[in-house]
């Protein structure tokens, strides 16, 4: 893998340079669904309805569908990759995912489900909490749309 | 990550959907670890076979993949134990709908091309390649064994990444595939003030090391001539609670060293072993080797188990044990073999309807407690036979 540039990591300009783990086939726009809590896909997500099923999780009851799901990383069983696949197959999965430091569960799950996945090893995902809508480019750029999207 | 022309074509789907997905998995994992390239492997060992672990989600994916054109395993591929004895499931209280789904998973793997045995100790039944060979093994205990005892090169793969390796014949060149990452970074010095011996001792040590260290760990003060069984127990416990994929045995200086004392041993033992006795006996986590079956057959000769005793091993080892007369001796004692299956991830332990089991396995104790909710009496093999037979 080529060394990545972090020089253009800049929240103030409304863009973040991410590392691209599963690249989108085209530009993606969507609303951010943010959590600072890790997600356990195997026991913490209901792939039939597409939301977190763990009542103690801050995303409990919020649908993934159509959203760009931002969370630090996955935890728990590696079978979680198959749960991500099931989400996509049921058409209730997120449009894309962004992690702080991605992991083998999320990476392999997104890869088999064709869900674009970025991670941000060099900047805080907390910066995404404030962005309501973003676009993701194939190059790994995340840009805030700040409600200007038509 | 650098991809060859042919790999690039595969990623873009030119070689069929199965290869496309497999290469996409390797590419994603390669990017995670900033790997420079993919390398060929000689052997894939795939986990995610028991219906109890992968459920309908995994079944669905595997069936889909197995039906794709061009979908076949391109290297020698072994698979982990499944969730029941395939030949004998209806005698063991396995629900019929569970069995049907388990058989579908097995059919999908067989269609892709797997070795006949369902085993977590593939090195016991199949010819091990020369030292330094790159392989791709899921099942943490087997991967640690491969790196530490067999001097093969593998990372601790997941069910999906090992499947991708089986389909492509490749893995990501990262971590433990690279020589400089295979050196110990921390040491554990064993000093119990007594002889350190047997699978239980090695299991407790593995648990301690897994909890206390990260990265390649060096053990000091353990016999350099461990049996397969002792090494297997160490690897299994280390993989259960730790993140490392490798250990060494030696005495190199300049390493931060942690002592493993009698007190540490007893603390872990008391923490895991929460019952004085068990209502049933479980042997074989990881599955039993031929040597273990030999010793068990000697130990139980002329004796009868007073409680249910279940012995887990692969069908291949069972056949070997049968040809040598060990299996008959063990069965004569009242113990029941469950082949190609796993003590931890089958409905069997739950369906025994007991509140406690006795075992010599630290890994088995960990999972039987968490998956099946039983209490565990941890004992060495000699005491188990002594206390549970007449």
C-alpha cells in the first residue's frame, strides 16, 4: 500500500482525507449516522430490520438504511462479517461505513457486501458528528455538504 | 497494495463473482494492514463450519458462493469441526432442522472442495509442508500451532479471510508472514516450584499469557520437549483469551519478563474451575490426537465410566484409533465418540442436560461456560479417569 497523505486532513475546510478500505464505485452522498460506541454485529444488530438491537447502544432503534454509518470499529465474533452481508442482501444496510480504525470483521463484511468502507487512522471520527450530510469520493475524500446538496 | 494484472482483473469481476468477492476481501484486509502485496499459499484452513456459530447468515453466503461459476478452492483446504457427528447425529439428540442446515453448510464446502476430515488440529492428519511455507489458517489454536511449533507462516485468519485464501490460493503479505515480525517482544518465565507437565498445566499457562501479553511471546522454564498434546493445549488457551498468533520457547535476554508463579497458576485455576465435580466428562478440545487416544485407552482399560463421557476427535483419527484397537477400548469403558465435531460449538453439551462438566481443557472450559452455561471442573486426565470410573 502506498503511503497516505495526511497533509490535507482539515476539518475546518469541511473535508477529511480518509483511508479507503473498500472503495465506492461512484460518488456517494448521504446522511451521517454517528456513534462513538463500537458495534457488535453478531449479537448487537438485527440484519432483518437493519438496526442495532442492543438496547444499551446509543444507536438502538435507528435505521441504517440509506445512511453513512460512522462508528469506531466492530467488536465480537468474526461471524459479524456475515451479518453485514445479510444487511446488504436485505437492502437494509447503510450506504457506506466509516470507522476510526477499521478491523477484519467490518473490512471483510463490507468487502463481500460491496458496502464502501473508509477509516480515519490519522484523524478523529468525532469530527464527523457535526457533519449532517457528506459525500464520499473514490479517492477517499469525505466532504461535508452542510445542507447545500440539492 | 500492488496487484498483478490477473489479480486486478479478478477484482473487477472478470474471473467470476466468487473470485471477485474473494479478492475484494484480500484487498480490504491488505489495506487495513498496509500490506504491499498478496503471496501464494500452500494450505488454507477455514473456520466457520458449525451452524451454531455461522447461523443462517453464513449458510446463506456459503451456499451463494458455492453455486457461482469458477468457485472452487484452489489450494489444499481443510475445515474446522462442524456442529455434529455427521454419521451419527440422530443418536445424539440433535434437532432435525439444525442437522439439515448443518448438512447444507457441509454440502457447500464440499462443492468447493475440502479434505475429508472436519478438524481443529489439521496438522495431525495431513502432511505438513516444509518449514517457512506460507499458509492461511483460521482457528486461532491451529494458527498459533502452525507458527510456533511447525514453523509455518500464517496470520490468525477469520472465517471469511481464510475462505478468500482458499478460493484464490493467496493471502495478504503482512504481520507474521514477514520474518522480522516473528521475534518475541515479551517473555514469561515459568516458576511453579514443581514439574511443569500435562495439558492442564500448559493450558493454564496459555491462558495467563493470553491475558497478560500482546505480540509474540517467549516462554522460559518449560520443557523444550513438549508433547503435541501439551503444545496444543497451550496454543488453544492462548488463542482463546489472547490476540497473539505466535510464541517461542527459549531464553533470549533483553526482553521484558513476566513471572508465572504458583500463585498466578492457582488464581487462574480457581477462576476457571468453578465446580468440584462434573455430571459429565468431556475430552477433546481441541480434538484428541492419536497419542491422547492411546493413553486414554490404556487408562480406562478394565474400567467403566460412572458418568457420561464424550470424546471429540476427527473421523480420520477415529478410524486410525479403531484400526489400532484404541477406539474399542475407549468405547468399552462406556465413553462415546463424537466425530468431526467440537465440544464448544455444538448443541450437544446443552442437550446433555447437565449443570456441570469435567474436562482437562482450559479452552473447552472457557467456551462451555460461556456458550452452554455449565459449570466446569478442571482436572488433569489422570484424575478425571480416576474419579469418574469404577
